[in-house]
C-alpha cells in the first residue's frame, strides 16, 4: 500500500511533484520515486509489502518503456494472473505491480474484472500520450483529482493537491448536507471545492485536456449471476469456501501481519478462520478499550482469545487523550471523520507499527452484505445506530446555508427494500465512509489494512441470497452466525451487537466540556450557523439530553478541520 501523485500538463514541475510526495510521505516511507518528462510528472511513495527488492520500486516501466505505472494497493491474486501471463510477458520481479502492468498490456481495461484486490493506479502511455486510471470496485484505495490551469492533478490525499497549488475552498453544499443529513458526500465529491474523486468501480482517461470517466464495475449485473437459489446448506458451504479463499489470498505478504478483533461475530469469525490457517495461529491480535464496561468489548475479546495462541495487544484510550489525538487526526483525514471510535481505532495501527506489524486484517463489510444493522429490521432510512431520535440539528443552521443542502435520493436498482438499503450502504454511505476513515488512519501509521470480507466474490454472493438467509426469526446475519457455530461458542456467536463502542457522549458532555465549548465558539465566524441557536442546542446537550453526540462531534470536527487548513 502506497501513495500516488502527479501532474499532467504545463504545471508539471519537479518542485511541485516534490512537495506533493513530501506531504504524503507517511503513505510510503520505504522509497520515493519520480518520473518527469516534458509535461508529465509522476510520483510514488512506497510502503513495501510484496517483493521488497528495489527492482519493484515505482514508477514502474514496461519492458518496452512505453507504459509507466504508479499503483497504490494490492492485487491479491497476482500469482494466478502471473501464471496466465507467463507466455506473454517477460517478468523480472516477483511483485504484484509488474503483474498489474502486464495484465493491462495484455487485456487493456478488461484486465480490471480479473483483478481481486484493492487498487488505485494510473498508467501513462508514452506513445499515445494518454492517462488511464482506475479504482477498485468498492473504492478501498483513494484517487483524488483536480483540473486547474490546463493541467490534471491527482493524488492519494487531498492535502497533496493543496500542496501543488489547488486552492483550499470549502464545498459548502457538501458541508450543508453533512450538517443537515449526516451525508459525507457522493462518490465523486469531496468537502473541498474543485477537488473530486474518481468513484470506486470507475476508470478515467485524460488526453490533451479531455477528461472522460466511465463505470467499469456494474454490481447490479454481477449480482444477477447468482440468481439461482441454493439450499441453505449449499449457500453456507459456498460462502465458507469463498471466505477461506479470501483470507488465504490476503495472507500473501513479505512482511509481518496482524489483525484487529472485537467481540462481535464478524471479527470472531475472521479470527477463527485465520487460525484455521497454520500461518495465522501466532499472529498478533489488537483491540482497544476505554475502561468503561458499558461500552468496552474487551471481555468478549479476551474470552475469544482464551483458546488461541494469538498474543493480544490492548490499547487503552482515555478522555484526556482526545484533544491532542483529534488535532493529529485532522492532519491526516482532510475531511470529517467518525469521532472517538475512529481515534481509538487509529491507536491500534500505531501500536502495530511499533511492534513491527505492517499489515493488519479487519472485519469490515459483513453487516452490509448480510443485513446486520438494526435499521434493516426496523426499515428506517437512518444510517446512524444506537440513537432514538434524529442525530442531526438542521434547525440551527443559517437559513441561507441550509438552503444549499439537498436531501439525497439514493438509487434503488432492486425490487427489494432491504437490498436497496444494502446497496446504499455499500456504495454511498457506510462502506465509502468507513473505507476513507480507515485508509487515512492506517496510512498515517505507515501500515496497510486489508478487509477480507470485502472480497467482491463474497459481497456479490451474500447480497444475492434470499432474505431468510440474512434475517431469520429476528436474528440478523443468520447464515454467518450458523457458519460461525462451527468455530465459535454461542456466547460469542450470539453476543449482542453494540452500536456504541466508546463513551463519546459522556466524554464530550463532561470530561471534555471546555474543549467542546471552545471549538463550538470557533464556528461562530463562519455564517454557517444561527449562533444563538447553536448555543442553545449545546446547552441542551450539556444539561443532559445526550441521546446522540453526533451533532456535537460534527461541530468539533468542522472547527478542527477548518483550523488545520487555516480557514477558521
């Protein structure tokens, strides 16, 4: 996992490229590579994971020097692809990078459907003088870009674009939607005006000032391939085989691995299957806790690991840590992030990095494919768990600012209401948000995060299964729980899902009250809020109405990010 950056056009200078690579150095501290020629500047920050030799450094050239590749991510099935390509390409490294380039040379953009991995890459064709860029199916790895002064700028992080001269200007419509509806933007948007994203599952071409974007991964069509109904046992066996293969593929690395674990059935199943693989039985496990029994999952984690040989590393987060860690987090996230739980999660990656663990596995993605969130049962539109009333406070926004907001109507390509909610969460809300948070916080610690449950084969297959395999007699993620019974005790398999994992509500109201007040006051110069109503709403929270702290965190997050960018 790495960072990519560059400029195509008359602004492509060595000085600008150097600044870009310096800003995102944390993404790849092992090697910094550059290519500059005429109006082309391509750069790469390398975090060495597969084939640690210098011959695998990037920018990476094809044998005939026509194509130049910069690549962020991993192609997990690179060994199988390399076997297919042996007669078509003369390989000189053992890297997945070279396999990716050889795949493109052989199959063009059709190579994408053959890739099992997380990726964001750009190829410069020196003959056609054309850019080809692509992002993986779910957008695990980022690709930001901007157009300015007849030049095309791109990078793995937003701050990287700012360092090259892209103006810092808030995208007020996205911010208004964030405050009014909790939206983190559409797949092609960012919180900054003029900074766009290549959506997951899309390709981009750029030639002589002409930009074109097309969708290469059509999830709806892929799901149709699984429409033949299997018996429950057949579905369980098929899913287990896919899951075991996904984990096996994600064990491919030339550096130490670890994994994140909580008390829930998702990461517990991951742990069980990791330990089924002989290589996994002694790898480090990581979890966080806050010393608050109302929220901590530590007892379930310790019970789970009692029967394994995995060393458990526990990371304690305290209220007094939050102020400094929040400011630090803003330096890497560039956009709003998920509050205290995200901060706690970031500390895991720091701990792993200190232990020499470079790659961590995580259980992200099960709830979306097996309908695990409470609102799938309640059939509500909210994507915020653990609250009884709306977590948003649009009434305190300045009417002119509020008018910029627009409630998003997400696509509903399926005839089933729950599948449409799953689709929304996979491509517009839950997964894009979590993947962005997790990419930035893992990369901030110069570590790589892999998500075995987001293997596209698993997601497509699980999504296509009938509702009774997902929710059965009130039990959600039903097939997964039955599968887990082969590995886990009932206490873990049927442990209640805890929507809240940190005492964020209490900390913001009590331990961190002065900080919350100060950061909220900082917003009053923006003309985004009715300042009197802002004060009133904050007082209501401090006085005990703490069903949700999401709106409080929104205000703090906005203040911190704007100050980080010298705008507040």
